[in-house]
């Protein structure tokens, strides 16, 4: 079951990058995870990551000074850009459209919204319609963004954006690797995950301490696991919360029958299981009668 696969990721070549001289129009605030992109090429590449197949509504989380927003606006989409920072919102509502008139060839609608993505009822933004999520995410809440996205997965056919590299890798990793964990299994049960490219700290203002990684998630056509989703999540979390133990030990709280505990799968550690192994493990636990 274990697939020891070492991935090598293509790094974005920052040699051609020429930093801007001008000061950022919004003062970067650490507690909001603000690291503004200075490199237009990277912003454009992120702006092109969504395939837009079968939907046209997009939420950008954390537009900041709009560097990515302006490339999104060049695409044929209806965009809601949501930021928690009132200074960014003021800038986006007032100076941004004037400053970027020359480069922006807006096709669809555009709405700037002040709000906390983690608290916002995002479903009400587009009624019953499907929407994608993208952004250069605030790294302090990036895993929470992914878990919230999973809660709304029936509305979200696609998701792309920039994370701390380590988190992006964790989401995309296959079994057999150290980074493979709860996030990888829960995301990949419902989405095809693709790590796209790496971005170095020097293209941000201020530069973060870590490298960044851009990924794309495309929802699978079949969303039915065939088992209880609640139990599936409980099994995955319990298994990885004690990742050095075999499943026989980490899943003790599930009160398994002696017959089931003898199944070979319970002699394995969680990183050895593929996503489909986790689904069949959940099936076995669901059908188990003590
Ligand atoms: C890494 S910066 C990216 C800014 C801009 N998109 C860029 O690439 O330069 C993250 C942005 O997310 C915003 N942000 C932080 N927490 C947020 C939240 N809970 N909801 C919405 N936006 C948030 C910050 O204010 C900031 O503008």
C-alpha cells in the first residue's frame, strides 16, 4: 500500500524579477499575515491558475493591494474580493481602479467586501450557484481556509492559490511521505490536488521567513465516498493524531471487534494508506459489529 514517491517541484525562476521602487499603498500588518506580492509575473501566473470550467463566480481571499485582483479582473468572471483589513478595502474601493485603469480590462462584475472569510457565510454571495476560491492566502489561517472550503465543497468546483510551501505540499502529497497527513487525505478524497510552482520570499514585501507554494484543487466528479463522511473524518484524524502507532492502537477508541482487529490493515501506520484505503477502512469500521 505504501508508495514511496519523492516529488520534485518546479521552482519559479525569479531571476527576471525587478523589484518595484514605490512603497506599498497599504502598510503591511503582521497580525493579518500581510505579505504583498511585488512580482507581477507571479501575480499573473496565480491569476491564470483557475480553469473556469463550468462556473464564472470567484471569491478572492485577501486581495490586499490588488496585485492578483487585477489579473483576475482580466478574466471573464464575476469576482468578490474579500479582505479583513479596512485600509486595503479603502484602497481597493478608491485608488485602485484609477491607478490600474490602463492594465485592467474588466469583463465581469467586481465587488469589494470587508469581512473575515472564516466567519462569513460565503454561500449567500452567489445564491445556489457554484463558485471558485483563489488568493494569496494569509498563512496564519491557511489550513482553516482549506477546512472551511471542504465544508462548502458542494458549491466549490475549484480552488487555487498560494500557501506556505510546506502546507501546499502537505495538501498535495501522496501516501508514503512524511508530509502526508490529515489535510492530504481529507482534501484528496474530494479533489484532485496539483502542486503548481514554488515562489521565493524575495518577491514579497515584507518577505516571509518561508518559501511559498501555489496549488490547484479540482473537485472530483464523484463526491460520494460510499461511507459516512463523519466517520471517515474521525478515522483519518484519529489515525494521524498518533501517526507513529499502528491503526490497531490509534483506533482503539472505535471499540472494534476482535475479528476486525486481526485484519492486516490494522497492522499498518496511517502514512502507508492511500485515500481509497482510508475509505475501505472506514467501510470496515462502519460494518463492524462487536
Ligand atoms: C499574503 S496577503 C496577500 C495580499 C495580496 N493578495 C497580494 O498578493 O499581495 C493576505 C491578505 O489576506 C488578508 N486577510 C487576513 N486575514 C483575513 C481573513 N480572515 N479574511 C479575509 N482576508 C484576510 C490580509 O489583510 C491580506 O491582505
